[in-house]
C-alpha cells in the first residue's frame, strides 16, 4: 500500500507541475512577466520535490510509473482542450458556429 501512495503522490505532483507550466507559458505570452516568474518558481519547487520522491523510491517501479503517467495524463487533457478551442475558433471564423 505504501508504494501505491508514493506513486499516487508523484502522479498528483506531476499533474500539478505540468498544469502550472502550461498556465505560466500563457502568462508569458500575454506579457505578464512577474506572474510568470512567480509561477516558474512554484513549478520548479513542485518539480524538484516530485523528482526527489521519484528518485528516493527509484527501486519501486510504481513511483516511476506514477511519474510517467502523471505527465501523460495531463498532457492529454491539455491537448484535448486545445483541440476543442481550435475547432471552435475555426468554426467561428468560417461562420459555422
């Protein structure tokens, strides 16, 4: 059970880390440099904490799986949202929506 909880914690930290990274990039593009810098600090702290847990329990394959799956799940969620927004924008531009 301990191995599962460690993997779940790493999984959750990776989802949080990737989410903050995406929002940070959006703030950077919008020119909000101070907010982006602060988010970068938080993102880095979460990433360092997550990677330290993953390496501390490197002998446990569940922790590595938690790391990888946390990244993939969040990336897939973000890509799905971006695709929906692109389709909506294309529909609005073409007058179909």
